[in-house]
C-alpha cells in the first residue's frame, strides 16, 4: 500500500508536468521559425537604416552644392545687374 502512495506522489506531479510542458514543446518549431523571421527582419532593418544614413549624407552634400550654386548665381546676377 505504501508503495502505491509513493508511486502516486511521484508519478502524478510528473504526469501533470508533462501535460503542462506538452503544448509548449509542440509550439517550439513555430516559435523557432518566428525567431528566425524576426532576426531576418532585424537584419533588413539594419541594412535599411544604413542606406537611410548614406542617403542622408548624400542629401546633405547635394544641399551644400545647391547652396554654393545659389551663392555663385547671386554673385553672377549682382555683377550683371
């Protein structure tokens, strides 16, 4: 009789634990795929951020050229008029 009580005290929590863990284990492949997709998107976002920074630098360079061109044009107009 004591043997059955000990088995019940040991086995019932193990069965309960297995039943609680089972749904998590069945979702692991989906969670792994989602994690890989998130890592891929993070890499894409990083690449886009780098591209945006490069474009920003280029836009600042073009703005400086435009300012220089406008100043030169103003000087040319001042000499003519």
